[in-house]
C-alpha cells in the first residue's frame, strides 16, 4: 500500500508540473527564486536544484506541485547568461587566483586565469566566461581594476559598476538639455497662478523641487487642494535624446553620497525645479474636499506658477506645532493656511485607515559620510506631521490622476500592489504566534490593518511590523492591472515625481493630452514595455542603494573592532535557531547573529515549537530585547556577529586585543 501510495503521489506531481522560462534571483542563504509571470507567485529553488545558474540569468525551470499544495522548482537549463558585469575582490595570486563577488547573492567564487595586473585584495570588474560543471568553480575574466577593497572611498564606484548604474549623460542628451529655455513659448496659454500662495517642502539637503502645494476655499467654503508638479513632459519630448536616456535609466538612484539622476541637472535642478519666485511650468491637480475630507470634485490644468516659499520639513513641522520660525517671513494668513492643510492631511490619513490602508511606520536610518567615505554619523528618523502632510497630498493627487484617466477608458501604467498570497499569510500567522501575537484569520478584509493597530505601542511592534512587511508582495508597475492594497486604493498611479521616475512622465503625457482635449491613448505594447522595464530598474536601484548602505554600515562596525572602541546597541531578537539568535538593531538598520556560545556559559537548548532558546532561567524569544556589541564582521559578505553585553565578564573570557576579531573576506576557490 505504501509503495502504491508513493507512486500515486509521484504521478500526481508529474501531472501538475510545467516549464517556465524567466529570470532567476538569489537569496543570501544560497537558494534561488523566480516569480511566475502570470500569477506573480514566488517559487523557491533549493541549492541542489540550481545547476549552474547565477543571479539574473534567464533560466528554464520545471515547476512541481506536490500533493500537499507546496510549489517547488528545479533549473533545467540556463537559457541566457546575465550581461551584467560582476564586481568582486581578488583573492590569491598565481595559478589559484579567484574573485570573490561583492554581491552576497553569488555563492561561488570565480576562477580567473589572468589577474591583469590586479593585486590581492583589489576590487575588480569581471566578465563571466563559462560555467558548465557545478562541481568546479565558474570562470571569469578581469576587465577593470577599481582599487583596494579596503578603501571606503571606492565603495560607490564599485556599487555603480556592480549594478550597471550610468555615470555621465550622452552628449546628445546634454546638448538637448542645454538648449531648453526656462519659460516656453506656450506660457501665455497656461493658467497663471503667480498670485497664489504656493509653497514647496523638501528635505534640507534637497536640490530639486518638483512638487508644490496650495490650499484655498471655493465659493461654497470648501477646501481646494492644489498639487502642482513640474511639467517635465513639456521639456522631455517623446523619442528625443532626453526621453531615450530617461527611459533607459527608468528612475533616479539615491546612494549614500551620490545621486544618479534620471534627467540631467539642467532639468532636475534647473527649469523643472520649482524655485521660489521663479516662473515655472506645471501640471496642477485641484481637489475639492467636503468637511469630512472626502473628495467631491477634481480638475486639472497646465499652469504657470511661482512658488512663494521654500520650506524644509523641520520648518513646516515647527509651524504645524504652533512655533515661530526665525529668518523666514510668513504672514499670519499663510501660517493659518499651512495649519489648515495639516488638518486636511490628517483627515485624509484617517480616511485611508478607515478604508483599510496599512500603516507601517518603520524608522528610516540615515547615514552621514566623512571625506574618506566612512560613516561619521548614524541617525534614525520617524515620519512626523510635516512628512505626512506632503505624503497625503501626493497620494491624493496620484489617486485622482489615475481615476481620471481610467474613467476616460485609457490604459495607463498603474502602480500595482497586490494582496499577499494565502501561504504568506499563514507563514506570517505562525511567525507572529512565536511572538505571542494571536492574529486570527488574516485573509479577512481589513484584518492586517486591525492587527497593526493592535500592535501599536506593544513591545514587539517593531519586530512584528517588519515580519508583516516581509509578507507583503512588492509593489510594481503594471499596464494591465490596477489597485494598491497597501494604500487601500482602487485607482493609483505614480504622477508626482516625473523628474525622477519614468512612469510618472508617461502619465503626465497622457494627462496633458487629456487636458488639451486629445485622446491620450497609448499603445498597450508601449505601456507594457514601460511597466516591465521600470519595475526592473526600480529593483536595481533599490538593490544598489541597499548594497552601498550595508557596506558602509559593516565597515563602521569593523572599524569599531579594529580600534577597540565597541559601541553598545539595543537589539531585538528577530528569530531563533539551534545555533543562535538573529537580532535586529533598529538604530543601525542592520542585524546579525548572536551565537549560542555567546549567549550563556551554560548549555543552551533550542525549542523549535516555541522558537526560543533557553539556558537555565534565561530565555531568548522573538521580540525579546537584548543589548549587544559587535564581535566579528565580514564586510565583503555584509555579515556580522554580535555578543550580548554582560554586567560581569565571563570566566576565562579573552580580554583586550585578543577579544577583538574581524572576519576576513574570501572563500575557497574550489
């Protein structure tokens, strides 16, 4: 019976399997994963089933659906190798030289026959050559030498080359940008809003200002919000040199110490920057709200504006809280307008929450670098009333534009965020149970917003919120589906940042055509291409930003070890395993492992059912707080180990320099 049962299960699995050709990505644990094109479902592939696939290769994967409902995959063949260069560190010289990739997603070192003059420890750019047998090392060819891997000032260059981020703009795009005049010949055809109180609000370090706000009352006393966005579509014409380069880049990339812009500075910091007192072309969205903050009317226009005030977030926050600013002259009337706008934004936020929007406030970690490219300061920032004011106004404008264009029967590039898969919700429920959080049925409407409200202010709020975030699908661009689960919006598109996002520019063109009485219709194939390409470019930008930020943070920790100046951090246990506890450090935006040998002098037991570690009366459970210092760092792998801060030194514990260890990069070339 048992044999027949297994045979039946194999036949059932065989009937439910198929072949998918798509791009493969890798997690840091060595597993690969693909996204099924039709359903958007993620399929994981274990290391033994990866064959010779490498990150971003196009592969043919056989999908299996075992009887218990799980989905798995196996790489059948590599269809096309990724054209992306690989940046790594040269380890060893002579016959056994190899390059250790900078990206931890690569779990194999590359054999190189010729070091091309690079020295051991140099960062190099490498081109893939071949890999036919998974039991031997893949081969690569060094094409460029960046410099010593231990030189922080070269990190940005290395990351840009790793992710193929462009440096200079093509000559034809620059020449086209330089020919642009600040006020176009059609300015007289625009609605002149020069006498209105319009202001911008951006971070203190911002250099481009592409969005502005206003608030007035109509004849019935209703509030009319004005969201004024730089009319980039007026300058970046379809199929021009600027347009081709903007599409290629897809988005601006914000690295720790550098911005890789989508458009040249002549536009982003020039004619499309809404500087105070300077006439600028804009597309304006006017939204009329009733007393409860519900939209009752919308209209759109191509306008000519003059911002009257440039505020930083901190300055706006001071006004909203009733303070007075030094050095900035603001009339009592305009102060009242800003506070009234703050009240409207609070209503908009409350209405979103009532509709089922997800409110996940995860602190943003900002790092400041010194002249050597090393971290000089790390700070966390939480969203405040000023940030929320601007965000709510932008969300309202994005929703209104999407609803308007779709109501006209137009296909657009929507910002799509789908609900999480049922299996992800089940995993989330199980992981939160280990934190002592009872979730109930998370598939119910508004169950997750209710859960977030329940977690507010609890000791496990931060850890649980991160787990909820990880269960969500990634937002993307789509020309065939719409809806934003996280924001609880049926219609949603990106419109408010055409300087730095190409999908916004596409939506601007369609809205401008609609305002002019034209159809604004785009070919489906063109919209599909924009959605797919820009989703990919957004992912690349996010990965590059994270790679550089993590590299800087782990250098920061390594320097503490080298100098013997260990800082203490408040950490939270995120997950326990048989070999230790993984911790998150909110103030650093990083984490690592605390090994069981460092948790206690006593024997440490792992309880898989409870997901906890125990030694005597001591317990380490997910959500528990622990104070730690760094113990070992591998900068190349972007990985660190931590040790608990103890009130009294452990017996026989090494002291001084012998206790300070920095893990070295490099793995076997075998």
